[in-house]
């Protein structure tokens, strides 16, 4: 709870940035703030530790890759920086991969228009399921199109020229807006078992 002292009195700052006398705030509201602040402090500290651990791990990997590359006279890692490292006993695997965030250019609207023209021309019965799929694919969520669903439309075997042209436009309209390196640690109990991801997502632990 943010507080400040004025004229010898202690005030708390509410969500509207107003000053409220501390004695006017219910005990349960003060207790709620204490619980939230305690949890927030723990998780912010944990986030910082995770960021530091990842940075240190990446530095160790980059140093190993540099040394290994010098010894072998080659660059290790694919064109997109993908890399897999496995321990000597095979129990642990570290995976590095570049993950791209995709979006569309204005061409996606042309593709949608061609798809709509095609759906309008075919019979209603035949188009019902397809209309639902297209509608879901082009649904705007939080101000953005669902890239994955739209790209999945390209897997349908439809021969109509308008559909094919729309799929080509979708491919041409897809652009990478950002890339980030993903770090994953996988473990397995023995040589007969599969690798399992070491879960670092706090919300799913």
C-alpha cells in the first residue's frame, strides 16, 4: 500500500490516485494489500533470478559453442541459431531455438475478400462448415488476427482459382515482426524413457 505523510497524518493512495486517511481504510483492505505486496515481492525476485539464470546459461552455451567451433573449424548452430546439446549420459538435453512472431500485411484483406467471393458462390450446404472455419480463422482477438488459424487454411485441398490465389496471397502477406531465442531444458530418467520438459512456467507448476 502506497502511503505518504501530510500534516502529520498518514494517507494511502487509492486506484484513482487520491489520498485516503489510513484510519478510514478497513482492516481487511489493508490486509489484502499486505498479502498482495508480499506475493509480488517474492515473484518479482523470482523473475529476476530466472532472468539472471537464463543470461548465465546463454553465456555458458555461447562460450562452449565458440570453443567447439574453433576446434572443429565450423560454425555450430543452424541458420536461425537452433542448437541441441545432450549430456554424456543422455539424461539431459538443452534446446535453443528461434521463435518468430508473425503478422500479416494489408494483403490479408484481399485474401479474405477472395475467400468470401468463393464461399458466396458455392452452395450453402457445402459451405456451412467451411464458412465456420474461415470465420473462426479471421476472428480478431485483442486487436489481432489469429495467425495460426489463418495459415491452417492453406492445408485445405480446394481447387477453386480464387481460393488458391487467396492462399498464395496469405503466404506472401505473412511477415516476421520479431524473433526471440527460446531456451528449453529436458530430462529423462533412463535410456528407455522419453525426454520431459523441465517446467519453468510458474502458472503451470
